[in-house]
C-alpha cells in the first residue's frame, strides 16, 4: 500500500507545486504548433513499446507437462 501512496504523491507533487506558486506556472511553455510535433515524436516510442510488449507476450507460451 505504501508503494501506491508514494506513486500517487510523486505524480501529484508537480501539480501541487505549480498550483501553490503561480510564478512557476507562468514559466511553463505555452501551447502551440510545437506540441503537435512533440506528440508525433513521442508516438514512436509508444508504438515501439507496445510492439515490444506484444511480441514478448506472444513468445511466452505455457509449458505443457505430461
């Protein structure tokens, strides 16, 4: 249970820090065309990971005994 608590805190902390200090929120990059390019660039690692996990799951077969 402590692991899930730590994961939740770790994911929530940046948002909490930004909401408590508006000066940090103003330093965030503004949305624009760069976000579309970034999204397309990040799609490749996502697809590669999905392929890697799929191939790994298909190659692992249960061992038959008897």
